[in-house]
């Protein structure tokens, strides 16, 4: 075997072995990962008697342990008992994403999340979505919360159909290599809502117990691969 052929052989052999080596597992090795879910009323809403909502959890679950965040927390703790989960309603960001002062959420940044779940968008009107400003603003928000640290990110589509908003959520996920969880099909079925359980139409259209459970399970299917 001449020298040139030997060089070609070893380049091919080493390259082949590199390709065959198992990829590094991206999962966290921490026993107590910090998981932050940012959302809107589906994630958490305080009591609002004017609309017939008396809960202090994700609207419109029948009890605090049945909203998606609580169900998700139970699923997470079944495999990571020491996991630390935190949630926040970031409605102000939804309503002012084009020029938002992120220092409003310093306390979320100081939580030092290992995993961020982005579960919002329903309060953004399609007429408010121009260009890719929403996707860019979501990235700025994520970067602010990461504060220079490595942080895994999961993005979900909206519960109620919103083409332009979902396009931006999907773009943000694809551009930044984030995990994407589709939820929009759930919002097309009344069985996933709290129809008939609340007089206020807006509250009743929120996910009921079944919808919340399905949201939690879909997010968990992706989340469990990261923890």
C-alpha cells in the first residue's frame, strides 16, 4: 500500500469511526433540574370574580392539582423527585413584546432555569404580528433568562388556532434549535375545554381538566428527554 493510499485509508477509517460513535446525550445529569414555565392564564391566573374565576391556578382546571403545570410537575418528579419547577404568567410580554423591558422579570432570571418552557401566544392578535419581530423578541427573552448560561428550551404552539403567532413560535424553535411541541389541535375540540362549567365564555374556552392533562403529557414527552 503506497503512502497516498495509506493516508486516504486512515482518513476514511477515522472519519467512519467518528460517525459511528454515539452522540453525547444532551440530557441533564443534575438530580435537581430547575424548570421554568412562562405562559399566560392557561399557566396561572389569580382569582377574578368579575369573570367567575375563583381559582388561583391554570384557568379553567377544576382544582390546583389538575392544571397542566401541576400535572407536569407530578410527571417530572416521578423521575426527578428533587426537580424544582416554577411558573409565571407573562401576559405583559404578550401585550408588549415589540419593546419590552425584560428587567421586569429579573426574579425569573435569578431562578437560573436549566430548562425553559415557553407556553404562550394566545393573547397576541394576528394583526400585531409583523415580520419576525415576535420570534426575535422571544429569543431576546430566552437569552435574558439564560443570562449567559446553557439552557434547554421547549416551545409550544398555541392552544387556540393562530396562524401568524404559531408561525413565529415555530420559527423561533427552528432558528434556535429548540424543542417544539404542538398543542393547537387540542384547542379544536370542545372536549378539551371547560365548556358548560363556567358562565363566562372566555373562561369556558380555556382547557378543562382533560385538556390540561393532555397539554402536560405532550410537554412531558419532550421534557423527559432533556432531564
